[in-house]
C-alpha cells in the first residue's frame, strides 16, 4: 500500500477527493445552518452547541460526521502521507507519520462527537485533547506536503534552465 500512495494517479484522486469533501462541509453548513463540532475544542462549548441544535440539525450532523467526516481524514491523510512518501525518499516514511496519525485521531474525534450528538455516551471531554491534536497533526502533515510540492516544483523549474 505504501508504494501505491506514491503513484501520481493516486495522489491526484486523493487531492481531488480532498477538495470535494472540503467543499461539501461548506455546503452542509450553509444548507442546514450548522456549526460543526469539529473545530470546537471546549467540551462545555460542544455540549452547549449540541443543546442548541434542532433534531434535524442533530441528524444532519450525525450523518455528516459518519459519512463525510470518515471519508475526509482518509482522503487528506493519505494524500499528505503519499506526498511525503513520494517526495522525501528515505525520510518519507518518517515525514508521513503526522499524516498517518491524524487519520485515527480524526476518526476517534468523530466517534466521540456522534456519541455526544446522539446522547448515547458523553465522551466530549476527550475533545479537549483530540481536536487540538487533530489540528496539530493536520497542519504538520499539510506543511510537510506543501514543502514536498514546492521542492518538486523548484526542481522542475531548475531542470528547464
């Protein structure tokens, strides 16, 4: 699987999928007037937000988290990991670690949110750790991927001259 992530077609598919899923969150937020729990780190703020939702908003948020926000970390996480693996040679696997790690962190955060939205189990205190960890890992992985693409582009431009 590691070798497959480095293939250009796979990277392009993951990139396009990441863009489409990112845009879908905006559409969902606008359509149902939702503030998504994914950006909220405070457990008490998360509980307050859930308490302010209508039943329809709760169900939309549950489905968004269970479907879109499962595909999303897989798409962006594998894209960032594949980029690190592709562009950083023997160090690629080490530099892909934040991308590989953010996937389960984001998925666990989603489970915590769905349980809180449904009122099944209140594990929202975990958001105080999971959400900041997700953002730290996400931005680290994105920065590594961006650096890889910049180095690749500079190398291509230099080769032209």
